[in-house]
């Protein structure tokens, strides 16, 4: 093979590799599934319709209860965040891409029956939302799920502690302990 032909083949292969790499990157970039299928019931990413959760601080991202519940009193690292996104039923979103007003009723039923709650950012990043207080959550003494049901398909600001393990992102939301009943 002559040098000219080798150079041409090399250029062609280089372009194919470059285009293929860009295509793969585009496929792997986060994005909202079915963005035009259904808009939110209320709020926009620029003007959220509400705010959920207490703000946490860098020095204390976890509640005293969670620290006490952790192995050797050392919970995993977390950082305080305030994230704007749409409240979604994580099970339906990850399985069939449903979100927005058309899915509000179904999402409310799914979350009321124990399915996980999610937050969908404008760029497609997904977070699982979980009540932060460890023992109270375990014992059914938190009410965050009620707020998630009420705000299903709304774009809101969620405050909490971000924990990420093996690519799984969760925001732990504080401030939803049930009021103590008087005995």
C-alpha cells in the first residue's frame, strides 16, 4: 500500500472513531426521558413551586439520630445540597419514562404504596429522595412521603444531604418527623 492510501485510510478511521466517540458520549449524557411527553403540574426550573426539607450544613449534614445509628457513629460522607427538580415516582420513571402532569395520579398511587420517590433535574440527573432521620424513618415516624405525594409532578427545590455510593445518588431530606402524640 502506498503512503497516500495509508494516510487516507488512517484519516477515515480517525473520523469514524471521532464520530463514534461523540455519538457514544451523546447517548451516555444525562437527559430527561421523553421530555415532550408531559410537562410538570406546577413550577418551572427557573421558578420552583415550593421548597421541601430543612437546609443542612457542611459541618453537620446528618441528624443526631442518623449519627447515633451509624456503624461506630460514623455515617458516610454527605454534603448539603439544594436541588431544583421534578418530584417523580422513581419506579415508573426508570421503567417506562413517565413523569409530569399526565403521570401525576399514577405517581401518587405508586409512592403511596411504597415505591421510591425521585427528583429529576432539568439535565436528566436523577436522585432518590429519602427521609433523613434513620430510626424514625425505619419506625414509620416520618412524613416526607406525604409531601412527595402532594408535590408529585411539581418542580420544587429540595434541601438535604447528598450521599453518593457506587453512582447511586440520594438526597436525605430532614424536617418531616411526625409530631409526638400526647399520652
